[in-house]
C-alpha cells in the first residue's frame, strides 16, 4: 500500500498513478477501472504476503 501511495505522489508510471489519474478523470468508466486496479493491488499484496509467510516458515527455527 505504501508503494502505491508513493507512486501517486511521485507521479511515477504504475498502478498508483493509474488509479490517481482515473480518479481525477471522473468519467463514468473510471469507477470500474479503479475497482479493477484496487482488486489487482489486493491480489498482488495477498500473493506477496503468502510468499513471505512461506519463506518465514522455511527459515525460522521455531513454529510460527
């Protein structure tokens, strides 16, 4: 989430800038595009969380 917010502020190309531009656009199709981007961000975040959790289990000595 922090990376997306940083993209919005820095105006770097990415999902954060896309969401911000669509929000500023205000057309009738913007809401659908924003929702798809938000779900994409959520899915990527969930996958990364699961990967990090798996790595933690592999490299930790005690049960987590």
